[in-house]
C-alpha cells in the first residue's frame, strides 16, 4: 500500500460523556423510591438512572451534578440529558437545565495497515510510550489537544478527546503512522510472509 494514496477512514464514536447541573438539591432517596430504572448506591452517595432512548446512563449526585455516558453523538447526549432533567422535574424537583458541556469522547478508528509499535514509539518520544508487558497498545498523547490515543499493532486506534478535536488528533497522527506501517510481501513459490518497514 502506498503511503500517498487517498484512504477513507471510518471513525466510529462509541461514547460521549457530558455533564450538566440542575441548580437544585436532589433527594436521592426520593429518586430511588419513585424513579424508574434506578440503582441507589447509598454508600457512595449517588443514584444511577438509565434511559432506553437514547441509551444513556446517568450518575446523579445530591448536589445537582449529573454525568451522562453512553451517547454516540453530541446531539444524542444533549437530548438524553434534557430528557433526564424532564424525568427529575416529573418527580417534583425544581430542575433547571444549566452548564451542559461535553467533557469526553471515545472514538475508534482502524488504519488500513498494521503498525510497528517499537519503532513508532522510539521515534516519537516523549509523546509516545509502549510497555508490551503491561498493555498491548502504545499510548500517544497530544498535549495541545488534550488527547490520548491508544495505538494497536493491528492498526486499530482508540481516541479519547474533547468532542470537536478527535478528528484533529487522528489527522496529526496519520502522517506519523504512515512511516511505520508493515508491508506484507508474499513469495509465490513458498508463501513466506516477510515484514518490512516502509
């Protein structure tokens, strides 16, 4: 595969984490007794509430802070958070939907080639670290974008970033990765596979 050829990458957002505040005190016991699809974690001081559409899980604290996880887009996260606020209003709380923000996004992407992680890490220190005894992926951090990328030798990449920036993280990494992909050479006589660095 040529490094210069145009390749379309499929980026799949698997989780969007958002937070918002209700600007009122929430009685967790009342939510646990009267709410639907809830789990009361009394020893931790929080309630977990699940919604079916969209499929999100909310962690609710008595201070009025709520964290929602499980959405697959920013719009879905906001819709789910508003729906959750409406559920709390129906329970009798004076909820005001405020300070909504997306705090984290988890995206997955697969490169069209395999990656030589030891060489990649060696040439991209101190941003990259690779401990094969502890984890099969190399960790690449982009401090300017506050992004962390887990790069696997198979070409699979997991991006943890803030919503609008995950694509920038992958673009920055693309140029670095194309120099370290594995080239597969097949010999027709004996079908021996050898790996080379492009």
